[in-house]
C-alpha cells in the first residue's frame, strides 16, 4: 500500500487470531514495507491461527516464546537477528492475561498467585523483552518499542480487575526503560492506550459489549478499532515520530477527555424512565 516502513524490521508479539490487534499491526506493517518476525506463546501457536498470518506476511518466520521466560526471549531475539541479518527497528508488545479475570475473582478477593502471573505476563514481560534487547544491543539507533495498554491504569473501570494494576506497571516500565534506552541508543519507548476492542483478551473483561457501547457513545470520534490502532502503531514505528518517547498515548476517539456526552445522557435518561 505504502512505504512508511520500507527497510524497517521488527518483532510483533501477540497475534492470536484475526481479531487480535497485533494481527492487524502485522498485516499493515508488511503492507507498508516492513519485514517482520511473529511470535506468541507455545500454547497460542497451537490454539491460534498465526501461521495463516505468517503466510500473508511474505512468509514471516514464527518463533514460539513464553514472555515470562527470559531464556525464551533470548532465543527469540537471537534467532530474529539471524533472520534479519543483524539489528532491527521495532517491537510491538501486545500481550495481556489475568487468571483472576479469567476465573471471575473479585478485585477485593484477589488470588495473589494469580496476581503475580497477571503482572508477570502483562507487564514485567515488557521489562524482560526490553532488557534482552538492551543486553544484546538488538535495536538500531532511533528504534521504536510499543506496548498496548488501557485507560483503567489511570481511572478505575469496574471489571478490569488486576489488569488495571498490570497496565499501570506496564506504563511505568515504558517511562523507566525509555530513559535508559533513549540515552543508550536513541530508542523510543511508548504505550498506546487503546479503546475497548472486541478481541479474545477484550471479551474476557466483564460487560465488554456494554463497555464498548458506552465508550462509543462517550467518545466524540467513536471507538478506535483494531485497524485504527494498527495504523497509529505504524506512525510510531516510522521515522516521523523520532522524538516521541516515554509517553502514554491515548488512542480512544477522545474518550479519556470526556465526562458526559449528549448520547450517554440520553441513554441514562431512558434507563430512568
Ligand atoms: N481488546 C481491548 O479491549 C484492549 C484495549 C486496550 C488494550 N488492549 C491490550 O492490547 C493487547 C493485545 O490484546 P488483544 O485485545 O489484541 O487480545 P488477544 O487475546 O488477541 O491478544 C493477547 C495476546 O497475549 C498473548 N499471551 C498471553 N500470555 C502470553 C505469554 N505467556 N507469552 C506470550 N504471549 C502471551 C496471547 O497469546 C494473545 O496473543 C493487550 O495488551 C491488551 O491488554 C486491549
């Protein structure tokens, strides 16, 4: 389609199926000229349809990696550098999972072993990926690393549970590592705070359909969908955003700046009738 990422190489984590935000990012990145490596957990490689995506993406290589395991990440980065013939330019971390959410455990009664898993998979994994890239000096100067997050890190959303705590940590890691990697290699690190989106992870959140409807009605531009998110990611992988770093970037049709819209008020009044 275009040349926005011509000559750029990158790793995309988290494409499970064609609803995944990472799936759309992979498709769009390749359309804009990028060369990519796809990765997901060994379980997701068995359950999902990532090979279909790989074929579409100029037969991209798929490498299994459980992001909680540093040795898996080391293997992924080493193999990717072999495939790319050296350093690469961008990484998308599009990963989230909470056993507490999956099992419907209330926030006031969290299972702490599950909480550790939530934090490890959804946030600390970002530090692990960055750390391995940093140690192996795997990213080119002016590279770009993104993770996807949600506004519940700043403002409580009923039902988002311990994922809100994970997202707050994820956003903080982006800032802290953004400093280290910026100084070392001019690599920029940001999080994109995306609208609610109907995906496998998204549908795990309690009341997702109503949340989507509410956000749609509150946001002046409506919800951003997975393709909108992919397009925004591409701008941040491109050379057009080289001085944007350590930011949590709202990508939500204006939702986060709203408190009440006419459409939400009308719906609220109807509910009272
Ligand atoms: N869907 C939404 O409403 C929404 C909104 C804002 C942010 N996000 C974020 O977007 C990102 C992508 O989620 P999605 O909505 O595309 O859903 P998704 O279910 O398609 O993607 C989540 C991915 O995480 C992967 N994953 C889980 N455990 C892993 C592990 N141990 N190792 C490696 N990968 C693992 C899954 O295999 C899956 O591919 C997540 O960070 C999510 O929190 C989603």
